[in-house]
C-alpha cells in the first residue's frame, strides 16, 4: 500500500508517496457533503509527486482519499 505526505499552500496541494506496483491508485478530494471536488487516477509505479490544484474556495474541512485495490487511506484537509 501507499503512505503519503500532503503539503498545502493556497488551495494547491502536493501529494508525495511511494507506489510499489502498477496497480491503479485513485486520489480524491471530497467535501463534507460527499461532493467530489477532485479526482485523478495514477497507474505508474515508483515515487509519485502529484500537484493538485483544486477548486476549494471555502474555508472548511475536506477529505483527501487515496485508494489502491482494497486499501484506502483518508486524511483530513483543513482550509482556513
């Protein structure tokens, strides 16, 4: 599975993780109402350095969800 690091600056996020295989990884940002604000699929292996520019304009709490096969990792994003 993957482990991640998220850096935030002005609603732009950098996601870094190591991916062992070519199995598809899906990255999503979801608001607290369940609306998907960002979605991308990554299918390459190795060190992943993904820049995310989302349309998050309002302050609040959002969920970053990273899924690979049956595994899923969720992290809270707080926009102030």
